[in-house]
């Protein structure tokens, strides 16, 4: 046999062996693996690792992203929200988020069985708690993998779940106490920041580019102590710009006027024309109040504000309605056909998980990322919004100070809303005592490492990564990018559905979703795994309706489930399902209480 063919055969066999728990769980057959090195010294495709985990675990993380992308694209109701009203679109979005969160969660669970005995994966930041554009608070959180989700061997998971619940519920149990308990027990945590489906609205509406799953895994937990999601201002520049500015004693960060930022850019790239500085920000009329001044400042110095459909240097078409993470990979310079230098940068704001994910790319992509904590409400411009989060909510004159920031008298309801918002961030460990923050401020060790993993449902215009594409009757190619300080590679995985498409739909759908859509839960074989799966699904589908206790019990409050999350008729059905499981399998469902 040709040596190259033999190497490929061995490579596929190695991947199939290493990732077999995930492949088996989703009834998939691995057909092929193709690896493209984007930068960094090429390592062996067989036993080399470019991260802080070994080669097998690295492959399993890559497969996790691949399976999540594939399952979401095939079974997440792609495009079914097109031309629907707000409620219909929102339901499609929640169904898509549910599929992506379920596929990633199940993959991480099977991956965790291969972790070293004293290790765990802990989700520290997740995307989906906070309503986004086009959503209203009564719609509730989207299905997500959020703070405190633990993936580890059973003994380690039980130990950690008790401590995580103490972090969430106890005023006296601090991050320092949590760290001490980890060290005393000899447990190592890999922290994760997860957005299982970025650009959900684009996915639901049937856009042709953009949706992806993002998984950042750190070699330590992020020092966050409670579920949190808010907005964070971010300015992303090449490190060369900051270095050039420092030599001229210029301070460049999010608060710097964009005219001064342009000066720094021209110090780093003297030959660049102002109009060749391309600024990507979120756009749209609804964002004018928030970052309209940023647009004006860049426009005043002649920079180009990237618009929808603008052709990127790789030939892709930009979009600006959402998606602040992927453009970070394009930040930097290039030369056009005329030999002129161009610069692409990111400015504005993002949701907290996206912002911290993007910020943690700085050592990989040689960037400088300046972050500013905003409130979750965000009713002021980018220059005044940060002043809110630095106020002391316990101060006697808090109301006066807050009104001063708004430059008008505020009613009591508004004052209390912002007080609660600041307290929520402070109690979650978000650093509010600093005017500017970086990714380092969220990682207690300060010296840290990260794997940045992206799985693409649809083509990504910023990195030129292709989306899921069908290459046979039941075979699909999925592309995953894994970026670290040691290397950056794109892996294309060919996966075949072992079952029929209809049966695979059941494999990728949460049990509760299947039962709510008519599958007879009383006429199927019940196993112990049903208990864990349903517990996991409740935490994903309606996290705000759950009350956790230190003895691993969960109480479900139906009156806290928004009707936009689970419609009233489905809530009645859900209660019937859970009552049946508790009545017929009381030992396995001892953990569940229904308020």
C-alpha cells in the first residue's frame, strides 16, 4: 500500500479509536479526517498535541465541536424562523439552542470519562441567560450550558457540585474558599466559556453564513462565582499598534478617542491610508444609542465602517447584525492588489461570554484586547455606560450618583434595577473595581493557557472556514478550527449517520423534547441514564426555574418557567412526564422535587 494511503488509514483509525465514546453516543461512523495547519510548527497528526491536554483529549474536544455543529445544522430547524412572527422565530431559536446545547453537553459528558481521575471540566461562562436583540425579558433564557455545569468522573463531580452550589447560594463561601477546597482535595479544573450556537438568529432565519459553536477551554477555572451574562465593551487591535503607541507615550485603550487610536495605527503602519482602516462593529438602528458615538468618531477621521456585504480580503462577505467573536480572527493587516496596506479591527461591545472568548485569543493571534464592563441594560452611550458599573450599590447616595451618570432624575424602579444589576455582577466576581479589564482578570493564575475551538454549521466569512456540507446520502463533512499558542489547525471530519435520518433525529434530540412532541415515554425501555439525561436537560432548558440543594436535589418551579421558553400546554405535559418518572422510578429520580 502507498505510504501516504497507509498514513491516512492509520490516522482515521486513531481518531476513530480516540473519539469512539462520542461517535458511539451519536451513532456516527468516522469516514475520514483531513488536517490543515494554518500556522505554528507542524506536529505529528498521530500523537502530537498543541495544547495543555494530551492528543486523545484534544481530538475528543475537536469531535465535540464537530458533533455539535453537525447535529445543530441537521436537526436544529435551520431556516424555519424565516418570515415568522417574533414568537415563532423565538421558538425556532430556542429549539436550535436546545439541540446545540444538548449535543455539546452529551459530548462533554462522554469526553469526561477519559479525563484524569482528579480532573474536571467546569462551565464558567455561557451564552443564553440574557435576552438579545429582538427578545424581551419575558421570553426567558435560551437553552444553554451555563455556570456550574460539571463534567467529571462521578466522585469528582459530586464533590464539585456541592461546592458550586455553595458558591451560588451562600454569602459566606467565597472564591478563595473554593480554591482552597480544590487544592486540599487535589482536584484540577479546566474552565470553559461556551456559546453552543453563536448567531442563533441568523441560523433560525436561514442566513447562508455565520452560525458556529464556540468552546474555549482553559487550564484553570475562571474566577466567576455565579451565573452571569452582561455586556462588555471591547476594542481589538494588533499588538503592533499598542507597541508603537507606547514608544511615543500614547495610552491606547477602549476609552481613548478614536482619533488618537488612528494616530497610533499610523505610527505602526506609516504608509496606511485612513480609508484603508476597516472598523468592524455591530450595526443597526437599535445600536445607535449605544455605540453611535464610536461610529461618528471613526467617520470623522476617515476610517471605513464595515457594512453588511462588504467584501473581506479573503473574498467572504461581512455581516454586522451579530457575531462579534469570529471577526477577531481577521484583525490585522494585508496588502491589496495595488500594494496598499489595509487594517481590519473590531470595536464596540459584545455579550460577556463572546467578549471574554475573543479577549482570550490575544496571546494566540498577537492582539491587544481592551475590555470595559457595561450593565446588562445598556441604556447609555459607550462613554457613560461604564460609569454605572463602578458605582457602589451600597452607598447611601447611590440614587444621586446614578442620576448624575444619566444626567437626569431617575425613578425608584430604575434605580433599583441598576442596583440589582451591579450587585449581580459583583456577586458573580466580575471585576468592577478596575476601569479597564483584560482576559487575565478573569483567570486567577494570571499565567494561563487556552484551547479556542470553533465548529462551523455554515461557512464563516472571516476565517473562510466552510460549514457542514453533505458529501453522500448519509455522509457529511464538518470543519473545526483549534487554535492555541503552540499551533493553529483546521480539521475536516467526514461523519456518516449510522441510523436513518429519522432515527438520527431522535438520537440528537433531548429526551424531554422528544416526549413533548409525542413520543410515548411509558412504552420505552427506561435506564438509569434517563435520570442523568433528564436532570441535564432541565438544567439546559429552564435553568432559571430550578432551585438547587447541597444534597444534589433539584426543585423545579413551574411558575418560574416563561411561556416563551416552554408553552403552557407543554408545561402541563412536562409535569405529567416528570410525575410519571418519579412514580415509576422513585429511586432514580429521588433528586427531583416539583414545587
